[in-house]
């Protein structure tokens, strides 16, 4: 499995180029032009440190738990169709604003069976249409006991870069970082019907630390998804 830890203690590796650039600009502007010229760059440095923070958090050891994949606010909990696997599913959507942690965490332990990337538009990620019209990266993960989960990174109004560090065939573990979205976005998670949801619309949630749902511990996996129906061309 490739190294996807990506954390340098409390700062995500994706942020260091921005932090160092703005910090250098702050020092140079202050030295050559004075403190008032340096102030905008100082504010950008502080913003970058806040945006790219990657706090170290515990993760649930309950094998039934679906770990929260992103910091933010729950904006959708509904039964719908998983457009990537072509099956009825339970969808949980989490919206991240520019002040939230933007490291994305794997919701379950298992293996990545497929990955799909689509370039698209950049509507406000809080809008329903963003799920299928914005730039997005989807991962189909099958858990060790055979449940199929789809986790989708969706770019937002100002997001212009989705980063994903896992590929089809990679084993993954619940709570591990798998990607990053820069500057406002959302994460959609599609779960098998019958999964017990533990969040409601409007809840503020934290990646890795919180649990958004629990699998039924009586019935094992539902029937595995049919790969022939995955990611229909209509998307």
C-alpha cells in the first residue's frame, strides 16, 4: 500500500508550498516596503495555516462504524440511487467551507475496487446538483465483509483541485487520509440500504473522530454490486 499519511504533525503536506510562499512574501514585503505592505501576506499565511491544518484524532475501533470522511456540516441524509454503482443507497453529504479541515478520511476498511474522475463545473458545493455536475472523484470501496461503499470528493465554488492518493486495488483502513480538496467542497458517501445513520442534517461533524453511521451487525453484507452496472455513461 502506498504511503498516504501526508501529515507533518499538525499541517497537511499539501499546505507547505502555500505557507512557505506567503511567509516568504511577508518577510520580503516587510523588509523592503514596510509593515503595511506585509500585512496582506501575513493574513494569507495565517489563513493557509488554518486551512491546511491536519489535527491528530482518535478513530473508532468498532468494525460496524462508518467513520466521518470530512469535517463540515451534514447537508443531506437520504435514500437515493448510487449513480456510480447503479443501486439504491443511503447518501450522506458533508459540506466543507473554507474554514473547515479539508483532509479527507476513508470511511471504512476494505479495498478500493474502482476509481472514477470527472471534470465538471464549479457550482456551490451545497447545491444538490453539485453531486453530479461539479468536478468529482469517486472511489468504490468493498469492505472486508463484502459491503459496497462509494465515497465521492466533490469540488465546490472556489475549489479547483481534488487530490486523491489511492487507486483501484489499494487496501484502505477506516480513518486513514486518502485525499484533499482545496478551498471549499463536499464529500458524498453512499452506503447500503439498512445502514443505521447516526447523524442528522445540520450536524457539525469531524473527520476520523466522528461516526456517521453503523452497519447492521446481524445481517452481513448485502449482495455485492454488479460491476457491469457501475458508472453508467449518462453521468
